[in-house]
C-alpha cells in the first residue's frame, strides 16, 4: 500500500513540476478529439459514392484512387492497365466496363453506390451466351447525377460458365 501511494505521489509530483494538471490533459484531449472530428467530417464530405471511386464519381476521384489513366480520349479513360474502362459525362463516371480475367467474375461491389438497392433482375440466354441484367436504385447517385433519377444497371455477360465482362451504366436519358 505504501509503495502504491509513493508511486502515485511521484507521478503527481512529476506532473505538477512539468506544469501539467489533470485539467490541462483533459483540455488537450478535447482539442485532439475536436481536430479528429473535423478531419472525419471533411473526409465524409469528400467521400466517394462507392467504397472506392466508382459509378457517379468524378475523374478526379478516379485518378486519386487508381492513378492517372494510361489511355484516354475525350470521354473514355482506361485505368489500372485495362482493369477499368470508364466513360465520363459532365465529369462523372456513367459507364464502367470491367473485362473478365481468366473467366472469373470481376469484382464490382466497391465501385457501386453504397446505398444501392436492387430493384429487379432478368437473365436472357442466346446460344452459349447469358446476359443477366440487374436494375438498381441509389439516392447518393441521384444526388450526384440528378438526371439518372438514381437508377443504374449492372449487366453481367457470360459465355457458358465463364464471364466475359460486367458493364455498369447510369447514362442519363439513354434510349433503351
């Protein structure tokens, strides 16, 4: 008991001699917490629509996430050595094509809006080809590109059991 009391007194003596009081430490912790909250708030304001830059996000978001596109035209930009082929309209990604590698389904989940809700799904088979079309809705996408009304489509193309590509599209006013 005497040893514990001695340790506590020694720590208090060090704090007082250093000019620190428990109130100073609390004030410093509050300031640090406030700064962290401000950083979190600014990150949330700049957050992408998906987990990473994806559908509805800007070309700047894509470049920040995946680097400078290795090939580009007026509207089409290709990222990560052909992993993502992206069409931009009014500086927003409206079509993303993901070619399949080795027949495996390309991962699209992180590119889609976080708040997306599937509305419907249909499949059509022609010969050995199967196309599955999923219709989705996202309030975040609607806010970013109002003309989409939050609607986007995911088209999965398979040849037999192997995937050829997945196309994600939200092109506004597209005639279908």
